[in-house]
């Protein structure tokens, strides 16, 4: 059995196709081609084929991730207090202090949610509608 491709499938029989691209993209393709042991042309063709062969009709699962932290305003809103009252709760040690990430102030989500559950008297597995109906007047 011969492993040669039929004459009409040879790369030399494929007419050239000019392609314009930004130098940064060209550099990325060149690096990927070198890493995969292919020419730039083979890299581009392989990536295009993979994209076209992708089954875009198959549903995918979308997962919603919970943030690990809450902004100052979000933490205060979840607790039903003003941001000034939130700061007081941190100063008195009732809540853990926030982390400072650059100019952002991030409160630990789990600690704030736990405090909200305790203050509102709701169970950990209560759904959001149940929690909304049990919200007490603001602590401020």
C-alpha cells in the first residue's frame, strides 16, 4: 500500500492564498507552529479545520461561579446595612476585615453570607426567596 496522496490532494496543487495579519498575531502563530512542529501554513490550516469541525450545535453546560469576595457596597447591601455601618462592624470585630487588592476593597463572601444568615435567622439551605421574606429592618 502506498502512503502517497493522490495527485489532486498534494499541497503543491493547492493555489496560494494571501493573508494579511497583524505582526503580533503572526508572531503567535509562528510560536505555536514551532511548538507543534509545523509550518505556519500548516498551523493556520489545522486551526481553521478544527474550528470548522467543531460541533457548534451541541449544547454546552454553563457554570456560574460565585465570587470569592464582595465589594464594600455589595457586602453592605447583603447585610442590609449602610457602608458606614459595615465599617463599624469590621472595627468592632463582628466581621472580618476586607482584603485590599490594589484600589479594590474585597470582603470575604462566605463570612458575609454567614453573618447575613445569622442576623436574618435563615438556614444555610434556604432559597433566596425565603431569605428575602425574612429580611429584618436595617441594623443601622
